[in-house]
């Protein structure tokens, strides 16, 4: 849903495929470490969109603010296979994944 992101100096950059893949790898690596991932983004809206409670804000053209990894107590979750594998390893179990 994001089209832009902030670089390390705080400059807004267009989110090209190369950067998008880096962020995807970051999310997968974070999940593989057993962390739940949450991304934060914002969008500039007009005054009309902001004050009209019936107006539906579109979830596109967002600017990525960051990605957060949160450690949850050990439990299996259907959210992400990478997270489930890391939790299974932490618990001393082996997770077998089947796409069927």
C-alpha cells in the first residue's frame, strides 16, 4: 500500500521494487526470529477528508514510517509461516508446513 518511504536522513523517497524487496526481506527475517511484524505508515489528506466522518480514506499512496518487531509469548499464530517456524524452534518442536 506504500508508494514512498523515509531514508535514514529523513528524506522522502519513491518506494521502488528494489527497496520494496529489501523491506520484504526485513519483515521475513524479523518474523523468522520469532517477532510479530507491524508496519507504520501515514498519508497526507485534505481537510475535507479529515473532517468528513463519512468519507472513506483510501489505503493507498502511503508513506512507510517504519517496521516494528514485537516479541509475543510463545504461541502459534496463523499470521506468518516464518513466525510460526521460529516459535516452533523456540519451543523445541519441528514445524512441518504443507501448502495443501
